[in-house]
């Protein structure tokens, strides 16, 4: 089979790493890919949002399956275009991708299909937003409707922060038309967990749980990022409860999409908050989480390709995901300035000696290779160091050891990935 992976991040590197191991894969392409992917797949010089170019390429090269990593091409209708041209694609249609592309769509969908989520109101002006915020009380959560690369959620804690947030959304219009409509919702408290599942349009198969660390700063402070680290299992949700949550909180999406005439084929990612009143969906994504994908691929024992192929054909049949019982940890190496404007263009050293242990992988994201062979840090999130271990402590130890062997001047790493969970575990053991 010829497989095309779309995207260029750590998630896509991990997907290529896993798919290239499949005996069914005769050829793996990645568009546009990155320097880490070069050794596993043929990188194709097409941007991930060039949906017409990607479709032409898949048709011309007779690609048997296209696997879409990021959300933008999905919201632009890549899956629809490919399907129109007879291509098999693992990724939802433009309609279904609105679950991630429009927070208003997602919240109204959840309300329509009875999924537990934070109470909310949709507003389109400053005065209405303030009135809704007053109704919910502070802190309150404000979300720009459209895609904002993970930065469109503001959580003002007091009146001054509320004034600032309303100004950002409605006066400065920092999120542009993404904030034409805004969700105002109740602020929930609890542990966050990511539950990721594959769908063939009818049924779901969920992955083991994962937890990511979204804030830039240690101790979970500072602005949200795409994710600075992750581990699987989540350690905050017993694995035995995952199936029930998938049934109650993810399956209604699959059933609802099918009932609305838009079967959902692809990855459904539930971002959950485990509140005292039970789990609530904070958001859906229509793709693998990054960095959650990396530890999940390390834990995936079964061949991924036949499962994705079966899903794309509309029926899992007998294909199943199976997992090892180890713990996988992932630490993101970013460049100073992220999630704002990162320092760019520094040479990364230590890449050649970085990986010399089995069960550890260094995945590339914001890297670029120069003609002299050296590799530069050119993005916010640059690399992710991932490792397996018999327990979280040893998986983290190995992931950090790998992260520490790679250097560039602006490198930043959160040193506390998994720490709070480990401490809680130690407390439980000590009790
Ligand atoms: P989202 O893009 O909707 O996942 O929001 C990004 C982050 O904002 C989440 O990972 C949470 O940490 C936080 N968040 C979103 N919605 C809420 C909420 N209703 N209550 C508390 N925190 C939230
Ligand atoms: N790590 C969270 C996300 O991919 O949205």
C-alpha cells in the first residue's frame, strides 16, 4: 500500500514512524514532512493546507490511503476533495471537522446530542459577553468561535482581567473573524485528560488514556500552548473507566454525525475535565493530539495501517488496536518565545548521538535541514523526546535524558512533566 501522511509536526513524525513499520506499507509519503521524517518516508514539497495540490498528488501517485494529521486541511475540505476523486482517506469531512473548527458548532452539537459539557451562551458583542460573564460569575471562560491555534481561550479571574479579555476579543479583535461569535461558559475545575478514539463512521475504538501539559510554565502557569509534554496512561483516569466515557461522551458524536448524514471517519479526540460532578467535554478535536500522539504510538502494539484502512473503508471489521502495558512519556523541546514569537534559526547539536536506546524516540517538529546537513530550530515546538518505561518515573527519566542530549541556545523544556501525578501516586502509596 502507498500511504500519504499530511503534516509536518511531532504527531506526523510519530505517525510515519508507526506506519513505516507496517509490512503492508510499500511506500510512505509525507507532505510536507520534516528532517526527522526524511529517513522514514519520502517527503513531498506540498504544504499541509494545499488541499488541491495534495489531492492531485494522491490521485497522480495512486496513493491507497491518505492520513491527515492537522485540523486545518480537514476544515478546508481535504477529505471531501479526496473522496470526490476516488481516494481513500482517514480523516473527517469538512462538515464533521466543524466540531473542531467552530466552537459554537461543537457546543450546539453537544447540546443537541446530550453530551455533558460546561453550560454556555453564544454572544456576538461586548455587552452581551459581559452580561453572560456576570451571569456565570468569575472566573469565566471566553472562547473565540474559530480556529486560533490553541490560543483562543481566555479565562479572566477578576473584573480587570475580564475587561482586558473583552477588549482583546471585541475591541482589538486580536482573533479577527474567529471572534465574530464568542462562547461564554462556566469555568470547571478538575483534572484534564485526553481520550482519543478512531471511528469508521459507526463504531469507535479508543486508545489508552493520555494526559498533556498545555501551559508553558512549570506548575501549570502562563499561557496555553499546543502542549509541552504528555504521558500515557493519564494516571488520573482509571483505564477501566475509559470505555464507559468513550461510550457516553464520544459515541454520541459518531451516532449524531451519522444521523445528520455526515458519518465521522477519523480521529475523535475528547478533551475532558474530570469534575466532582463527573466528566465533562471541554473540547473535541478531529485529529490526534500533539504531543499525545507520540506516547500513544509508542504504546500501540498492533499494526496501525490495517485499522486506518478499514476505518477509511467504513468498517473496522476484525481490525483492532492493542497496546503494551508500559508507560510512555513525552517531553517537548521548544524555543524561547513560544507560544508567542519563538527565536528561530539556531543550529541544533547532539541530534546524531541522541537516540541510542530502544523504546526511546526523538520526534521532529519545527526543524529544517540546511544544505550542509546541519539542522536548525525553526518553530515554537521543535522536538519531542519520548520514551517507554515500566512506570511513569522511569519513562520520564529516560525521556528527559534524551531531551538533555540535544542543545541549542534558545531551547526551553518544562522540567515538571508528570511530576504532580507522580507525587500524588507516591502519596497514595504512602497512605
Ligand atoms: P479548549 O481549546 O476548549 O480545549 O481550551 C483550552 C484549555 O482551556 C483547556 O485545556 C482547559 O485547560 C481550559 N478550559 C477550556 N474550557 C474550560 C472550562 N469550561 N473550564 C475550565 N477550563 C477550561
Ligand atoms: N495537545 C492538545 C492538542 O493537540 O490540541
